[in-house]
């Protein structure tokens, strides 16, 4: 049974959906709501990225041996020779003027807490330098998930192309000459080529997005293309490992479901392709002529 959420209900479900603590009905209702609420959708995507990033970049680790040795030496010395047991030549004068001086026991207690605070601070700084900086410097981006994000961001509609042409050959020449991207632009059955959008796919990494229009269905298809050498050089853009294993020949393809949308991946020479639309994955693959998908006819 369909369920319509209010804004407040959707906000309450935000964290439970990210943590996968809701029913399928609640999740579907939430995704339906954010499809029409850009602010909440962006917050949802940000929370998912942060959770994935923290899980990937904040592993547990043992303290270094040098820190263990320091703590061991400190604890053993404090136990064996406590400060308040050291003879004090001025003990008689201190007893005569108790209100004007600090006892050795109180001084020891204060010094102990100060030293403990220093140790805690040292451990915190060490942890941040070894793990905190890596979280900021090395985020990881999944190609299929970001293809989905771009498609949802533009609502699967036409994006004004950087290279506006209906000619596959002309687009290939311009990509090679102006963007150092030598590649084959796929020909799609029953679809019109609208051009190329060359923009940032993920932070600090640009890639071409090929746009196609299927007039008989009033649907657009996005195909993102990546030079595999540049992906490996960048080091932060990752492909689905099942797709990598599957796509070894030019007619191989892989379909992955991302929140109800199918991303079709394949590899031609040294170029990795990721296509997304409102079509079923196998139907989308059947439109790419060289791929090995035979559309069954009843």
C-alpha cells in the first residue's frame, strides 16, 4: 500500500533510512518524497557518502610501540615512587602553617591529572595525524553511484551539451583534439545523439557524458565514458568489481541496480562506459548495438 509522507515524517526517516533501519515500505515512501525535494535529497546523499567514507577510512588501529612504552614507563614510575612519599625537609614548617602552603599529596594529585591530560592529548593528536588527514585527502567515488546521482540531479532530462552535434564522428574528433579523450561513441538503436556534456563527474575529475534521446518514448539516455588509465592515475574513482570481472570482451556488459535505476557498464579497448536511463538494464543494453544482448520476442 502506497504511503505519502509529510516533510516532518521524511525528516524523521532520514537517519534510519541511511542506517537501513526501516521497512521496505518506509524506504520506498522516503525515496518517493525526496524525488521531489531537492534539499532533503542532497542531505540524504551527503549522509550516505559520509557514512561510507567513515567506514572506509576510519579503521581501528593499534597504538605504536613507542606510545605503549611511554605509558608503561610512566605508570610503573608513578607506582614505585609516588611524589607524596618523598621526604620533605620543610615538613615541620608546613605543619606549622597548613593554610599557607600546598601539601605534597595535593601537589601529587594535581601533577598526576595534568600528566594524564597530556597523555590523552598526545594520543588524540597522534590518531588525528595518522587517520584524520587520510579521511580528508582520499575520498573514494563509485562510478555507478555517481552516474545515478547525475541522472537524478538532472531528472533524466536534456543537459545543455558542451559539444552540440548529431554526428558521432564529429564528436569523437572534438573529444580527441580538445579534451585528450580518444574513444568510440556508441551508436544506439532508435535513439538520436544530442551531443556531449564535458563537466566534473566527481570533484577534481572531469569526464564526458554522452546524451541520447529516444523520441518514440520521450526518454533520454546518459552514457558516461572514462579512460581507464586516467581512472587508475586519479586513484579515487572506483568501478564495481563484479562489472570489472564480467566485462572482459567487447560484447560483455554488467547491470547494477542503484535505488531502482539500472546502470549498464561495459569496456571497449581502454574506455569504460556507464549508461543510465529510465529503461530496464537489459533493455538499455539491447539498444547498444555491439553488446551481446538478444532482446527476446514472444
